[in-house]
C-alpha cells in the first residue's frame, strides 16, 4: 500500500505569545492524491497554523510540541532545511489569501510567473513563456500575452487571484494549500475562482488543503472536510456524509446557522451557547 499524499498525526502546538496556550490539540488528518480537503473552523481554530506548518513557515512564537506531518511518508517536521527547501514551492505550494499583497508590485507578471519555472525546472526563457501562457489560459485568462506584460496594479483583484492560482500550479506541485483564497473577493468572482481551482486541481491531479470559514464553500469544492474548534478536530469525513449526517452538535449547529455561520450580521441562526459549553467541556477548556 502506498502512503497517502499527506498524513498529519497527533499534531500539538502551543503559543509562546500566549503563555504556552495550546493552539493545536492532537490534530490528525489525511489527504489522498487528487483529494480536496476543507479545513473549517471559526477564527482562532488553528486553520492557518496547520497551513503554515505544511509550508514550513510557522512563526517563531508557535512551537510544535509533538506529532508528525508526513508528506509522501517523509516527516516535514524533522527534514533537514535543505530537503525542506527543495519541497517548498516546488512540491507543496500556496494560494495566498490576499491577491493585493501577494504579488511583487514592481515586477511584471511574466517575471513572477516564470522565475520558478526557470530556476527550479530549468526551462529557458522561451519555454517558460510558452508555459506561462498555457497556465494563464488554464485559469481562463483570455489575453495572456497582455497580462504577462502587466504589472499587478494594472489587473483587477479577480485577475490577480487567477494569476496566483496559475503560479501555485506552475511547477506541478503535488499539494496546494489554499488559505481562504476567495475571502477578499466579491461573491460572483468567488464562485468563478472556486470553479477554476476545482478545474485546474482535477486537470493536474493535485491534492488540495482548502482553508475556509464557509461551509458553503466546502459543499462546493471539497471532497472531504475537517472541522476544528480551539485546535481540536471536532468532526471529519466525506463532505456529503458530514453535511447529510453530522455526528457532532457543533457541526449540526453550524449547518443550521447557514453558509456564513461566522457572520451573525447576515441574520442567520447563531450557534447556541450550550453547544459551545459542551465543546469546551469535551476539550477540557474553560
Ligand atoms: N504568530 C503567532 N504566535 C503565537 N500564536 C499565534 C500566532 N498566530 C496565531 N496564533 C494563535 O494561534 C491560534 C490559532 O490561530 P490561527 O491563525 O491558526 O487561526 P485561524 O483558524 O487561521 O483563524 P482565522 O480564521 O482568524 O484566520 C490563535 O489562538 C492565535 O492566537
Ligand atoms: Mg487563518
């Protein structure tokens, strides 16, 4: 039997910023090749901490106190820095949250999209250009030559996010981590971008960890889902199963609350206080 693409086991982390407060509590999660797994939870649940751990970019004030993150069987937490550098950006890449700040404002899109292809894949300028055009076509950019000549400020937010998706898939990584890649976009653009990510992920056979607050997004793009609360996995399974038959009251309350359960101002049903009390009792926090 081959190892899953990604297997996180017993992952524990504490915050040195908050007096050793636990951030992740025995987190376990697996991702098969070509699978899209949603990582869901409210603010502070630990979603970005897991994403950063996968990319080897945890802040110094977050300390991993146990567990393993196996990528194709190799534990990323104990790999030497050199081996890690070879993997990051090449076999594991990121679709960032904010398309405004993720691109270098002083460089044309072509340079930013072809750097990795030239330096890490050894393509010539010409080959990298051809590949960049193809990638932009894959994210449904109609005039790729013009976009390649552009600076980031000349593109709309939705276009920049498409460029970042193309960049994340450029080196044919096996795992793409998307940390709330559509929260900065308006709802219609958001839907298009989700469809694009799904399409390019399927075309390339990439595994994706998709961080989101939004169960509606999970329903739309994720094969499976892991729900976190205060750094603890509360529920996990195939998306269809979890949404149809949630095991935990918290999951049930979130589904009842509607797609944007994190936005009480949207006039949706809030999660009852008793459910939070039950959760905190189970996890052992006050
Ligand atoms: N740089 C840091 N140093 C120490 N602790 C941190 C750091 N960043 C975040 N934390 C703590 O880690 C916990 C989880 O934060 P994390 O950013 O992973 O949550 P999240 O689920 O991504 O939330 P959000 O939806 O707001 O992005 C929080 O309690 C937070 O205070
Ligand atoms: Mg986050």
